[in-house]
C-alpha cells in the first residue's frame, strides 16, 4: 500500500509532454492553471546516440522504451511549484526538434514555476546526461499562456562531454513561429525573465 502511494505521487508529479509533428493532432492549449515553457537545448558537438545506447543498461534504465535499437536523445526540465516537484519530458528525439514546448501546472492560487534545470539525456538514459542549472523563478502574469526562456547551447569537450561553455541565445522570433505551428495561429509567445532564486 505504501509503495502504491509513492507511485501515485510520482505519477502526479511527472508531466509527459509530446512535441507534435505537423501530421498529428495539435495539443490542447494550456488551461488557466498551466503554462507552456518554450526553449531550445543543443549540445555541441552533437552526441553519438548509437554509441551511448550501448551503455544505457550498464548504468541506468531508459526513460522510455527498453529497445536500444530505438534509442533517441531526450530533453527534460526539472521544475517545481509551491506544492510539488515536476519533471517535464519531451517525448520526441532531441536532435530532431527545434524547440521544446513543455506544459507545466501552477499550484492552486499561484502563477509561478521554479525552473531548476534543463537536462539532455544521451540515448534517453537517466544517468547519461548533461545538466544546465537555471535556478530561476518564472512569474507568469494572468492571461499569459506561452513563455519563452531562451535557446541554450552547451559546448563540450570530447571524449567525456565535459562542459566547456554554455551560451543563452535570444531566438524569440523563430520560437514564436514554431509555437504557432504547434498550437495554432492564436498562440502568442511572451518573453519572460528567470528571476534568480536565493539559496537559503
């Protein structure tokens, strides 16, 4: 019974979002208690997914499918609202999407999300990842449904993908265009800053 309770809490806190291709049914717009966070996360040089897929089971389980032949890189965002931690997952191949669009819930009566980090998972493995810490609060005004936080380019050194540089690029116009392709012409993107969260 105790294990079922923890499993239920985990499932509630885990938000699985798919980036829809043009031939798929568009996703529902966010409700009043939700916001779609739009960003890009690119790793340079581009990871060799086939290589990393050989080591997935040696270190951890896959985020999704157990078939290494279908291995694909994944992007997640670690966040939280006032009540619970949230893990948003982009289901599509990280190499094939231009922008990640993740729908996250607010806590009741609140309109903020704490964005802790962005993560890039090699071959979809939980343990084989690069983490970009953000530690910022996104305060979302009433009526704003779609928020752009930037394009993040992470440069790494080989062979171990040690991070050498992280740049944040403003690519708002392209993100706004991509958003309309997914959510429709009425979807309006807003650029909001991440307010640094002071450590206690």
